[in-house]
């Protein structure tokens, strides 16, 4: 396909990181770019991501990094090779936000939060002449192929740009803007969309009343979780009706799939991953000297009250034999019965399958329409992998627009010193 209008106009629908990086590339190339977003301001989820520390990307070895994208890896590989973790760090630093590698290998801006980065980025985009149409909710296309929006005063707004990038996000945290309503507009055009499902989320499990009332919000520190032969060390939190936190998120895709298959998943929790079972048996073999079971477990095995409560949840009459007790401490079974809703998930799985797209992320059934970011059907654990793929796909879609519009590639570098409009 080849489109070549004299002064090309591009609509980017969705002002999250995928849409904004696409706007930057296209703005640098001198195109007329309008970013439409239904919210009164852009980048709300990015700001929320920065609340607990904006984990931009990860510093681990590149092949290991790519392996995090599981089945989507073959399609994401060339896109992330074209915009690698070090490129994302350089881009961030070009906006005056130095980055650092945390002890886990995760990469953060020094400011930790997202607001200084977003502020500097929006100033750059303004300088590039990007137009923002906020409070514009997208509703799909009319019969003549115009994009249809509802504007701020409820008025209909129509636009027929030379190319469109859809970057509408997934469906987690809908109050931040991405609510997944786009699914019906694409499905209505005959495009297959894999159902949006929670990813990086908590799970429900039927705690006893004691557990719920006494331990809600209690952190489980320095634990390990094992499911289907995969072990993840980290932290988790007991919630009123289940469990969540970093270590849980890391296993959430396989746990979710197992629950979908068989209605439940048994996760094993190691309360002392730093101690071998033998070492625990030795400690638990020491004389109790009249101590209560809780005091003995606290002193001999170093368990916290919530850890002891978890043992009792699994086995109300605790085993008295040191071997059996040690085995339980190393593998407390937790029967997960459901996933927490998409509303509070960190991200969503599902979306537009790569099979619907060409190598430029253009919809095969809708030439001139590109898709980027979390709308695409890939998922990854937390650790900076979500934003890295979001940026890489936003960049790839923008490059796709340039290729289709036959605009030379020389404007493509995201070199921080060249952030002015290219004409
Ligand atoms: C609490 C939380 C913490 C997170 N922390 C991290 C982290 O530390 N590291 C990391 O890598 N990732 C993190 N993420 C995930 C990351 O923020 C997302 O993957 C990323 O924002 C996806 O970018 P996107 O541009 O594809 O979509 P979004 O950021 O969701 O942007 C989509 C945009 O489209 C707009 N939109 C949607 N529908 C319409 C419509 N119909 N009309 C007009 N506009 C519309 C929305 O308003 C929104 O502005 C976190 C997410 C959450 C919720």
C-alpha cells in the first residue's frame, strides 16, 4: 500500500505512552499529528504507574529480557531490538530524567515518580507542534471511514486523517482512561480480538474468618511461591479475600490459565526460602521447653504471626513431627479459586492478535490503521517489561506510518538533542 498526501495528517487515538511516543516520532518527521484522548489529560496510567516507583524497564541480559514476553516474543523481538532497554533509558535521560538500576535490576528514573518525566515530555511534544484533542471519546468509524468522537460538549467530531494509530490501552484501571470499549469497534470491523483478561493481578482464596479479620493487609516478606515447577522469590500481601503482590504477579499468567482450565490452582508458599528443609528439621527438633506452638515456631523457625496463621489455615492441627512441620513451612498449599477483577489488575492480557497485523503493526483488514501498546495481544510480568514493549510498539507503529506515507527514515532517531520539528 502507498499513500502520499502532500501534507500528511495523522490521528493518534489514545494518549498513553504508546500514543505519545508515536506522536513524538511523527512530530519530529514534520507530520501534522493530533492526539485524541477521552480524558481531560493524557498519560494518567503512566502517572499511576509512577506512584510506587516508575519501573521503566529492566537491566537484565537481553535474551532473558525478551523471554519475559513468552509466546509474543517472536513478534516483539524485532520491535524491542529496534528500541532496547538502553534506548528507553537514553530517551528518558534526554528528557532530563536520569535513571538508575535498583537492586533487583529494575530501572527507574531517579525522581522515582512519573510526573517530572511526563511534564518534560509534554513540553517537548508541544514544541514539536503536536495537537491534543482532549475529552474526545472515540467510537469507531462511520460509513465513510471517518473516525468518530464525542467532543467535550457532547458534540460529534469526525476526522479522516491520512493514517491512524490506535493506542487505546487495555482495560485495567478503567477510571484512568483505558476501558476496553474499543474492542467492539474493532470486532465490528471483522477484526479478531482476544478477550481482555486480567494480568499481573491478585487472586481470591477462601480465607477463614480469623485470617481475614486479623491479617488483611499483612505483608509476607522474603517468601517464595511455586507453581507448576516455577519458583519466584519476593513478597506478597494478604488481602481480605486473597493474595496479591510482586511474587504473585510474576506467576499470575500461569495461575490464571490454570484456574480457567480447572476452577482452581494450588500455589505453594515457602515461608523460609533461605533455609533448607534439613536445617528447618534440625531447628524444629529442639526441645520446646513448655513454649506454646506459636512461640516455638516464632523462635525456632523465625516465622511471623501471619506465617504461623498460614500454617494453621493449611493444617489446623499443626503436625508435631519436625519433618512434617518443616515440609509444611517449605510448601504451604494455598488453593486459589479465582482472579481479582480486571479493574484492579496492573495490566491486561488479550487484545489485537499479531496475526491481524503486518510487520508495521498495520491492520491487514484496514490499511492505514495501526495498533500499538497494551491494545496488542501480548502480556508480560511486572519489572518494566510492560512499558518497554509499550514504547517499542508505539515507535514501530509510527515508523509504519512513515513507511506507508513514504517519508524518509532520517527523522526517526529519538536523539534527545534533536527534539525539534523536522521539515
Ligand atoms: C497501578 C499500575 C502500576 C503500573 N506500574 C508499571 C510499572 O512500574 N512499569 C511498567 O512497565 N508498567 C506499569 N504499569 C503498566 C503500564 O502503565 C501500561 O502497560 C501502559 O500505560 C500502557 O500504555 P498504553 O499507551 O498502551 O495505554 P494507556 O497508558 O492505558 O493509555 C491509553 C489511553 O487511551 C485513552 N483511551 C482509551 N479509550 C479511549 C477512547 N474510547 N477514546 C479516547 N481515548 C481513549 C485513555 O484515556 C488513555 O489515555 C502499571 C499499571 C498500573 C495500573
